[in-house]
């Protein structure tokens, strides 16, 4: 099998990380993989020196339709497909999927596969009929895209984690960690408010770590800092930007927190937390309700109800044996259902 990945992802994020992990794991299983991506993307940075995977740049893959650049991309991709004899073209978003559709018309024998990472209905649903297979990264995603005209083509395959390393927190204090981009949908003010509620009872530490939107700069971080100051917990919360060393982040937390109010089609933070034996307290939205088993490896709370989050934090703070039990269960769940190699094999069986 020879796969061409088309990835119109510009920055850091779950989709790019998913592509990188899939490409590496598929290659280790003997599949030939080439990846078309942007030179400044995180996908490029993580794969450019990976021996055996071809990384190809120079394509526009514009978000809005631009006839001239689109035609240039099609011509170059068609030459690529013809020269290298790909059996599968794998896409992940609208810009690269539109290019994939044209390639399917030019090369009907090539399987066209789209992976959907977000629980949002297709804006171009009729086009999906031309895909041979559609991979949903969770049942939340599946439910948002199922359609009678192409529903039988959709399969659910969860993302996976490569490195499983059960580890005890190295922080001298009980620490709540929120690994999340600074975006409205992540509900970060509710994390700060939950910390404020809990601070009345316990002494602990908390942090938020994630990327910010370039157009906003530190606007959201500054807003959260002001909220923390009003709640008198500014000295308890460390507001960090993007951190490259995720292992160090997870090693410094006792509980992983996701206060999202929407989206979460596939939560890599949850899977990465489980892989390190860290219990998760999360909103009951998207795939989080599928990944987190209530009362077994974490807790699920209603979105935006920060007092419910605070009460769950208090339980894990007060009952260290319960926290340890949840951590062990989380690790076992990652090692069983969410091991990367297992889920990549499932994908290859579907698209092969």
C-alpha cells in the first residue's frame, strides 16, 4: 500500500499531531507514506527528518477557492500520483479534500479517504458521496456527519497514543493541569473559577498551557489573568503559552482538566493524560463523554458548571487512593483501546 497524505493544516493542533502519528506508525508497519503539507506547519517540522517518509511542500491548498492556484496544485498532484502510483489519497479538511476529489476523477482506481476530526456537519455534504471511505475520530464526530447517502462509508476509529509511560507527578504540590489552546470554545474562564472555588478549601497549584491565536496575541491570557486577580488566585495559576516539552507538562500535574464548552471531536490531551496514568476531569461534550469513564478514570461535568468541577477536584485532592485508582484505570484504558499501533492497523484495514 502506498498512501499520499494531503494536509492543509498550518499550525499546531490535534489534526496535525494525528497525521504525524499515523504516518510514522503506518511506515513502521511497512506502508509507504508521503505527506503534502505546508513548510511552516508543525507537520513539516516533525516529519521532515523522519527517514522513510516523503515530505512534499510548495502547494497552496488555499482555504478559499482560487482558480489559478487550485489548478496548479491539481496539475502537480496529478503528476505526483501518476509517477509514484499511490493506492490511497487521504485528506483531512475542505481545502485538501477538494483537491482529492479532482484526483479521484482523474484516477478512479485510487481510493479516496477522508478523516474527520471535528464534530461538525459537512458544509459540502454532497461531495462526501464521492469518497470511498470516511473515518470519524469518535462517535461524536460520526453522529455529526452521518447521512443516508454516505453513512455506510463512515467508520469510527479513535486516535491513538504512541508512548505509554505511567509516571507519578513530580510536583511538590497537588497540581491541576489544563493543556489547551487559548480559545473561547475551551471554556478556560470556568477552569479559573473552579480554581477560585477550590482555593477556599485547599492549597494547591494550577496551570494552563497552550497556544494562542496570532491575531489575538496575549489577549485571552490577559483576560484570564484579570479574572484570576479578581478571584484572588492569581498566585496559584501559572498561565503559560505553548510548551514544546509535553512530557514535562504531564509530569508536573496530578489531574488533567478540560473545561471545553463544545467541539472536542478527538481529545489528544485526554489520551496523552491516560497514557501517563493521569485521571481526567472533563466537560461532558464531544468525544470526552466517550473517552472518560465516569467514576473509573475520571469525572464528567456539565459544561460551564465550575462548581461541579471544583467538587470533583476536591474529591481527588481529599482521596489520594481514589486518584491513584483512577490513574491506573486511565493507563489501562490507553494501553488497551487507544494504543496507536492498534488503531492505525484498524485504519489500514478499512482503507486497504
